[in-house]
C-alpha cells in the first residue's frame, strides 16, 4: 500500500493534558509513524505518515483528543513522506 504524510496542527486546550503521549499511543496502535510536539503558540503539531486509512483514522481521533483535552480545531495539510520508522514525542 502506498504511504501518505500529513502535517497536523491541533488547537485548543491541548498542552499539559498528556496529548502528546496519547497521540503516540494512538499512532503506534494504528501503525502510523511520525512525531508530535508542543508548539510555542499553545498548539500541538504533528507529522503523521502511513497507509491512508490509518492516517485518516488517527486524524479523526485527534479531533477528540485524550480525556482532559478540549480540541477547538484540527488543521491538516499534505506533506512529504519521510519514511520514518516509529512515532516519537519531540521536545
């Protein structure tokens, strides 16, 4: 199956609520690779790649986020596949 990649920016009350660790757990469960990090503007940014259905499923889950998060928006843009081997939390 061909791989796709997306850059995602999640806004709302998404920092300090275990959003990054939750995203990593969700991605690994779906077989999605990439990274997630907090941004200085209070959002969470991610690069996700994998099979189209798995990437779409992860992005759908990001609209809700973990318990304690309040997601106000999810912006998604196409990105270049980097062929990353795992999903990591970046600092």
